[in-house]
C-alpha cells in the first residue's frame, strides 16, 4: 500500500529583499508591499482607506495632467526618479494656471528590484510631495518579469484648482512676453547625462528639479 499523499498550500513568505512577481499579483504579498512601502511613506487618509480611488474636495475649474517618468540612472546628483515624478507633474499643473492639490502614482516594477531602493524612491516622493504641499491619494503597482523593464517606471497624474483669470497655454504666447526661468537652463539634463555616462565635469552639476 502506497503512502498517503499529503497536500499543503502554505502561505507565501512576505519578507523579501527584492521585488518578486507576487508583489504585482493582487494577493497578500502585494497588500503588504502597498501597506508597508507606499501607504507608510505617503501617509494620507485617502490611501489608508485601501480603496482603488479617492474622493477629493476641489473647487472648479480644475486642471489635470499626467506624465510618465523613466530615467537612467534612477538616482542622480540633485534628485532621483521619485522626486522627479512629483516635481514634473506638479510643475505641469502649475503651468496650467492651477494650484496643485493631489497626485496619483502608478509604479511598474521590474522583478529583482531591491526593496531598499524602492523605499528610497518612495521616501523621496513623499518628501517632494510635502515640499509642494500636495497629497498622493491613489495609485497602482504592477510587476514585470526580470529583463522586461528598467527597474522602475513611475507615472503620476496631478489635479489642481485653476487660480489664474486667463488660461496659461502655448497658444496664449505673444511677442514681447517675458520668459521667467528659476535657474540655469539645462542643469537637470547635464546632471543625468554625466551620471549615466560616468562623465567627470570640472564644475559639479546638480539637477535643478524642484517645484
């Protein structure tokens, strides 16, 4: 007589050092990632409700914009992909003549990404959001197999209330208008390029990404 077959389906371990496919599968592993990495860092009442969306109280008219962020390397002098994803979208909302209020964030993670690196990125996003006075109220996380991504991609959508009496848009530009810049043009691109290619620059250049 053969030995009886024992069937078991143990709960998956949830303590990981790197992103695994289960982090994007919608189960307990993903729920723990969302709670311990994203909700813990962004710490907004909307995220703590564990809902797929958020209801926000904003005065119309509203401005909305969305932007996807990919950058190599993910960390560069003066910033990283996390802060860049916040500042880029906040600035786009502001350039619609609106006061930025809330953001949503979607993450595409590559299997094998170190979780400590993801935590650094998310912490940077949270700090940038606080600096800008905006709340990250909703988001999504997906995981692609190893080799099918570049570590992490971030897409942010921003929403704000319009505060200017006239629309701010390219079609409104007229000869004689004054162009204001907040710093040297090109610092961000040069900082990222130098970090990616290992170029040594006599005068260190840092990204000027900010609100």
